C-alpha cells in the first residue's frame, strides 16, 4: 500500500517536466515543425532557473528568465528553418547542442548546489482526505498549472479559431497561405511556444522537482518528451495520459526495488521502457486515428513565394 | 624530474602552443565529472589543491575536469604527455586500462590511478578504505534507528560499494541487533539527480529511519532526507551543508596526503609503482559531521572505534561474518585481506537486495 | 522585418559550396572570440587548437579516424532510413547489442589465436544490431507502433542488458568484481593501421569508407535507393510505384541496425578492446546530426563525419591549451553547426533584396 501511494503521489511531479515540454513540442509539431532541441532548451533553462533562484530566491523571476532563454534558443531554431530554409532535424540538434553547452558553461559556478524545495500546495480540507488527499491535493502549484494548461490546450486546439489555424498550417501550409493565413508567423509563434514550455519544464526540473543543478541533469528527458508527442498521436489528452503513465513507471522501478523480489535491479530499471513499448503496440493498431491527427507537413519547410 | 619527456609523441608535436614548464615537475590531473561542492570530483580536486599548496612552484599542474570514461579519455592523457607531463593522475576507474597502456609506452611517465585493481610498471593505484567510515556511520545509524529500518541508495554494485554496504550494516548491527532487512535501491545510472531523489522518496515512504547515499554523484538524496526529516549518511564528503539538521554522519576522504607521497617519490627518483589502500590510520579517511542528536556516549563509542581502527586493533571485516544466504562468508577470527576486500561480492546478512551473478 | 530573403537557385551553386566552410569558420570564430573574451581565455590559442592542430600530428589524425569511423558508419545506415522518413533514433542501443553479442565470442574463447575471430565478431555484431532494430521494424509493421519511440526505449533497455551482463555473467573473473569483461585477445581486434604503434587508428576506417562507397552506389544506381526515396515522400506514392511500405520499414531499420551493430564491433574491437559500462560517447545521437549535415548523401556523410571528428579532437586541445572550461568547446561546436546550416543555404538559394523584381526563370 505504501508503495502504491508513493508511486501515485510522486507521479504527477515526476511527469510534469516531461509533460510541459511535450505540450510545447506538440504545438510546434501541429504547425508542421519538428524541433529536436528540447533537451538543450530544458538544460539551459534548468541551469539559469537554478542560478536565479539560488541568487535571488525568486521562483517567478527564475521561470520568466528560463522561459525567455529557451524562447531565445527556439527563435534561433526558427530563424534557421524558416529564414535559412535549413533542415529541421539538423537545426534542432544543432541548437540543442548549443543549449547543452551553454547550460554547462553558465551553470559551472552552481554545480551540485541545492535549493530549499518550495513546499507543496495543500488544498484546504480536500488534502485531509485519507490517501487521495495526499495524492491529489498536496502537489506543488506547477503540477496543477500543468494540468490546467493541458486541458486548456486541448480546448484551444480542438475548438478555437487559433487551434484551427494551427492545424490547417500543419496540414497544408500552401492551402493555409491561400486562405490568407501567414504561415511563417503561425509557425514562428508555435516554435516560440514550444520554447516557452521547454523553458518552464527545465526550470521546474532544477528548482522544484529536484532542487539541484548539475551538468547533464536533464539526461534524455527532452527526448522522452518528444517520444510522448508521438505516443500521444498528437492529441493532448493522450500525451497527458502517456506522461503520467511513464512517470508512474519510472517510480515503480524504484519502489519495487525496495521490496526486493529477488529480481536483478537492471531488469526493474528496464521495465518502464519495455512497458512503454508494449502499451504503444497495443494502442497503435488504430491507424486511422493516428493518421487523422498527425500533421501532414511535419518536418517540411514552407516557402511562401513559390 | 628535470628531464623533458622524450616520448615519440612529444617529438612529433612541433607547434604545440603552451607547453609545461621545463624545470618543474609537470603534472596532468584528470577528473571525470564537473567539480561540485561535495563528492568524488570535489575530493579529488581538493587533494590536488593540497598537493599544489604543499609543493608550490616545484610542480606545475594542469587540471582538466569532465573527462568521462570511454574511448575519448585516452586522447586527453596523450595530449598531456605530448606536452611534457611527467606524472598523470587519473580520477576514474574507467581510466585504468588506458592509463596502463600510457605508462607502458612512455618510459619516463608516472601514472597514478584512482579506484582500480591493477598496478603496473610506473602505474600506481590508490583507493581510500571507505568501508572503515561506513562501519562507523553504520554505528551511528544503528543508534538512531528507532524502528531498526535502514535504506541504502547505490549507483552500481562495484566491489567497493558492496564493501561499504556490508560494513555499514555490520556497524549498525554491532550496536542495534534488531537491524535486519536493510532496503537497497540501485540507481543503475552513473548520475541522475531526479532519479536519486525519487529513490530517496521511495525508501522514505517505506518508513526508513536513516538513508545512506552511496556514490550517487549528487547530494540530491541527502537534501531529500533533510526535507522529509529522515537522517542522512553521506559518502566521500561531509554533506552537512545539504542536511543542516538531519546529517547523521559522513565518511570524509582526504586524498591530498596520498598525492603528496607519490609526488615526493617521483621527485626523489624512487617511484616505481604502488598500491595505496589508505584508511583511517593513514589519515585518508575519517568520520565527519556526526549529528548532535547522538548522545555523548554514542559519539564517544564511535570515536573510540575509529581510534581502534587507527591503531589497527579493530577491523570491520573480521569473522564470523555470514552472508545473506546464511552461508559463512568470513570464518571465525579471520580478517579479510586487501584483495578480499577489494573484490568483495557477497552481501552480509541483513542486506535485502539481489546482485546479478 | 528583414529586407532580404532567399530565393531558390535553379541549380546548386558550386561557388557557394566553396564559400560555406569559409563562412562557417569565420562566423564561428567571430562568436567564439566573443565567448572566449568573456571567459578571459586566449582566443587565438583556442582557434589554433580547434582548426589547425587536429591536422598537425599523426596522433591527432589517427584520433580523427577513430572518432569519424563510427559516426560515418552509423550515419550511413541511418540516412537510408531517414531518406524514407523512417526515424531510427536507436542506433545507440543497436550499437550496444551488436557489441555485447560480438563480445561473447572473445569472452568465450579468450585464449584463441584463430584469425577468424574478428570476421565472426563482425558478422555476429552486424546481425545482432540488425535483430535489435528488427524489433522496431516488426512492431511498426505488425502493430503500427512508432519506430521513434520503440527505438528510443530500446536504447535504455540495451544499456541495462549491458550493465546486467558485465556485473554478472560476463564479468572478468579475475577483475576483482569490477563491471567489465576480460580484455580481448589480439585476434579479436582490428589490425592497427601502423603496426606496433601507439596510434589507435585501425583498418575499420577502410571498412567504413568502403561501405560508404557501397552506400553511394546503392543510392545512385539501384532501384532500392529510389524505392526508399519514393517511399519517403508519401505512402501512397510508394504504393503507386509498386513498392511495399512495409518493406521500406524493414529495409530501413535493418540496414540502420546492421551499421550500428558493426560500429559497436568497431568500438570493442578497436579503441576499447573489451566490454565495459560505457561503450559509446553517444555516437548513436551524434550520427543523426552527421547524417543530416551530410545532406543524407553518402559522400556528404563522409565529409560531415570527418568534420565532426575534427571539432571533437580539436575540443580536447582547446581545453588543455587555452585552459577553457570543458563546456566551452560544446558551445563552440553549437556555433559551428548553426553557422554551417545557415551558410549552407547559399548553395541552393541566393539572397535577394525584398521588392526587387523577380528574374525571369
């Protein structure tokens, strides 16, 4: 029972940086742009977010600057793919390397320092409910904001005019152009939004989830975020479910180890990844649904004047 | 060591920009990760600083951090030799084989390697006897563990790590016979602060009294213990800074004296090889940051035990020790020799985990 | 906003192609100078280490070969899939599995002097790298599971398999329980380019270059290359031309896995010489950028692979000689890659002032 409560309580926070970055990437991909620099953006914002909280104590300032820096990197990426018509995959990786390098360089003076973790938000009354209270109503504020952002995004993409434009641009930029939409502008904003979310994700990872900065601490989580978008077949709700599922599996490895079932730990550590593959295989059989949601122009640059 | 290194490599580099100075002992110092405030790389670097302070202008040190294991490490070593290094300190187990090959090729070079098991011509290895401090911290843990529940986080089942776990549990059991079913979480990653924190939370949610964090490469678990009001035991450095109220004990390492010995040997021209396994007696290891929650008697018992280890009258790995399958691991009255300690692969009774075999 | 824009050229410009490296280096040096100035380090020494020194010594040249071989090999394999828009990002795992399985041979026969050992390892490593990728191909074709996720997850699993084995059954029995295998016998290693030398470069670089040539012939002249190209545009186009989309998935992943598995053999039979926890400094990911820097073109990939290897080798020198922090070269590499991608636009596009009348085309 302790084990299950531990997993469920921790899942939301563990999944939050993955989900934040994945939601940002989802919007970029919906507009037809694949940005592989998430890892680098998260790292840079984690380093600077940490540095700012460490020196000023202000989380708000840290999140703002972190998001700003990640947006700056995503603007570099946007310039490469939209002004210079460079390949999206290569540009994303290149900008990602710059971000990783900058994070290590700027974070040098803060290596392995820690912060006081901000206390979780305790929703009055509700958090006193046994078991469920601690799982659902004693999380930090970013967890709740992320869930809200997820549902908000779901509505925007499905039901709002902005969402419609975004989808049309991602489906077929030429048609979007002919309909009078500014394709490059839409894509630029979508990329910036991706940067913003990756920035928040990075700052969350280093100042709230694990209040520590250490070079390389993002450790492939940007890639996981990318995988979550595909896993969720470009649908917000599925991305959210995928993120929380993966977060739970990551914690299950550690929790089950404490029980010592006689299984070598390496097998336990492999489980989240193996389970993800199995779940993916089960849910992917409905090809039509995937095709309906995948942005057709993903990865292809658009040039308005030809 | 005034001779210029005459390796083939050195002659080939005709344009290398700044080379090492000529009339001092030139030392290359390689550390595997970025240098933090505590931990392995921090302690290696602190040792280097002691060495530099001790020898002043008689040595010239070029230190490089973040040189990981794998095929790239060799390149940095060779570059240092090419620029005239007389002596190279390698800071990671994974640098061992490259280091041996390096010493073989360069007849005037001395290589000092941390944490391996091989020695060779002009290739020395050193390791602190971490397990001694582990035993002492285990005693502290045994004293404060009201529910007799201990939890350990470890990166990989290296023999050194297993030795430390064993000594820790033996120390705890020596003062608290109720200690059993010590839980272990293996991180299976060299470095992952978030995972380290979650592992700590997993153990804490299971109700442990004391958390022992073994070589995690980050103080994340220690600060997690502090936040949750659980005692923390740290490796390598005093981590009090990260757990101001719940820091129970730490094994503090001191590498400086080891380095100074090797540099002296090198300067006197009598360096050949070496296998330094230095502990409390040699000043390479001590307990630090003992919690004020321990009673005076308990602190005195721990310090007394440390004194016995210094004097050589007590050794944690003295039989009878049974492993966690119930078999005899160390016979009655026998003490494990160095190679037995350095290649330890049994878990003592009371450790509740599984190793691959 | 910006008063200039790029318009496509009717054909790629050879002049522009010649300017690209110059422009890349010049712009990177401009940013680099600012970076090194801020860090208070001598920029001249750093640039010298980055761009000149890698070519000056036989040791550095040998290291470039060591670094370039796996990057080029993996990138060639990945490019075949990337051209068909099959996204294999699991080269790291395929490399690991190839290395583990090939490593079983020398671990089983540590005293062997049979010269067939290396060929056997090459065979096993290639086949097993392929098999690991086949999991993704099967799940994609039978269950429609995205190969992006499957290959990414299989990376993590492969690492855990390696860790389990070298902490357990494949551990060197005389290795004091340290997590590594025995050191392989001579016959398990690629012959060095220069016998009895300390230069680590071995004949695997020739193998890589030969396979690159093969890849080039395959892409330029064979039906299969065309098939992959068509398959990549849209699934319907592939069907129209009579090619099975499923086959494209299989070929892409199998070839990518085979190349990565072979690269794994290159590491354990080359600079490493045993199984150990870290077999690759993320070659599987670095190769993705090599593939794209090379324009997914076999010849371009060879050039890009050597280019990346040069800046890796140069980075070490920059750290050591200019006293740069270890992270500064990564930032500089980021500059180089970004400016390369931006400069390369000039090959297929030309800069025009917005508002100028369109030339008759």
